[in-house]
């Protein structure tokens, strides 16, 4: 019955890597357009973003609870396979055959209730270097909290198995008591094994720390009246904390390596109506880096080596289109569609560990985005307010995704020009 603990460890490690390995990073600069700042004008914006996560999608796009990978049966085959003592393994296998049990029979089910809350606060500084070139920087601060409630529910077959061990004819009362204790205390035994192998115990987790710094330059290339274009070039610096390899439910707030990105956007205004159409595309090169990982495999997830290894996260493509409305009285509004894709990651590791590290790292998402706000810039130009400012509320609804948490993001921006 040592396998009750081993199987729970294996299931939990699979859950942690699959469900929290790839939270989507949000653009620091909101709805795309070709507008740039006037020369010498500065803007300081404070962004607050919040989402709650209870589900993720699989490689085929199916939505699953974060605890779904733990919702597995413990079978007699698992019990025999994971018994460390060879003599005891043979005795257990012989007893199962004698008592009429078969390999697929289940003695109970592991389950878990897992939820994550994410809040991001990001000051964003923007400066008009010239009338056509704008510089910007964003430095996010993350707060993430994950709650985990794991358990094991024995079924009637499991109880019958324990009873059969303790039956007078079988005379294995010590084994029966041992089996009962291990089933009833599976989660605590998991925490004990995590401690022995240098891991943090399975418990609720919360962290506040910085993310990766984003820097960019935006250049207005032309404005022909009926269409305008802007190009963007930037980098993401690895200032954020990365995943802790000794914590199964940890999620870092940075990638641990440099990124370089480039993009383009087109606007088509409809005369003087304040209505405009926008299309954009962006490509992010994620440069190679090194990080410390656990060389977990499908067969062993806890008693594994910890090693610094080279890695290359998959490059990313973002694209979308929107309809925006910004009339002279200050309304700021829009609705749009966003698509994102990330290629699979690549790790320099032994083949069995490499397969697990790279599993389900290709990501895709489709989002619907809406925005509503007010800009006091037109009123400032008319002399009606002393300071130009703007405030916007933005909501991104995930329509479909692959290998990603299901995130519906609510975002609030408040900025002032000076």
C-alpha cells in the first residue's frame, strides 16, 4: 500500500506542471492603434488587472478544472506496481489473485479543489520623443494566490480489501491496519515525502513579486488620412521571479530570459465620425536561457535530480482587429478580437525528462475584447479641465484556447498627461 502515497505524488506533480505552467502574459499597452504621443508630452498610467482561474484547457481545447488531473482512480495494478519491497509486492499480488481481485479494480479516487487568483499592478510610463516616435516602459507587480484541497476517497472495494486482509482466515491484521492508515492519511504522507525530497509541502500558496520589465519604441511611419501605420520594436527584460522547482504549485512571474518583439498596426478612420478600424500583428522572439528544473519523468516525479539546464521557450505570434469609437466629447470605446499562439518549448535534458518538460507547451488562445472609458484630452484642449487625464475599463473574454488557463481578464487604467 506504499503506492497510495506514490500515486498521489505522481498525479499531483502532473497537475502542477500542466495547469500552471503557462499563464498568458498581457500586453502592457492595451488596445492597439497607430497613435503616438506629441513631442515632449509624457503620460503616467497605472494599470490594475485581475482574474480568477478555476479551469484550464487541454491540448484538444477541452475545459477542465485545475484539479482534474488528480481525479484518478487508484487501482490494484497501481498498488502492486508501486510497492517498493519486492517480497511484499509478490505477497500482495498473490493475495489479490487469491481474494478474486483484478488489476483494473479501483479501491478509491483521488480528488482536489484548486483555484488561483491573480492581480497585476503595472505603472506604465510613456514619452513623446518626437512627433512620430514614442517610448514606453511597463513594470508589472504580481500577486498570485493558489488554494489546494486534495484528498482520497476510498470506495467499497477498498474497504472490502482492507477487511479481507484482516479476516481471520487470512490473518494479516498488521497489513490491514497499515493499509487503512496509508489510505486515510494519503495527503499527509504526500507532504512527508515532499519534505524528504526537498520540496515545499502541499499547501495554500501566495506570492507578491515583480514581473518582467517591458520596453518599447513606437514609430508612426505614415498617415495618408484614410489609412495610417505604426511600427513597434521592444524587449522584455528578465526582471521577474521564475518558477521555484521545489514547489509543485508555484508559478513564476517572469520567463527567466530576454525577449525581443516587433509589430505593426494599421488604422482606417471613417472621416470625422470618431470611428476607426484597426488591424495589428506582433512577433516575439524568446531568446535561449538557463534555469534550474526538476528532471521529472512520466514514471517518477518526486525522487528526481535538480539541474540547471538550457531552454528555449516557443516564439509567440499575436494578431487581431478592432472597431474603435473616440468622438470629440471624450468617450473612449472599442470592441475587438485577439489571437495568440506560442510554439512548443525546447529543453536540453535527458529524453524522458525532456518529453515531460516539453509536454503541452504549445499554446493558443482566442479572445473577445471590449473597452469603455473617458479621455479629458479634448476637454483640456478646449480649456474646460486643468489637467488632461483618461480612465478606461477593459474586459478580455477567452473564447477558446489550448493548454492555457481559462482567464477572463478585467483591467482598469488611470493615466495623466503632463
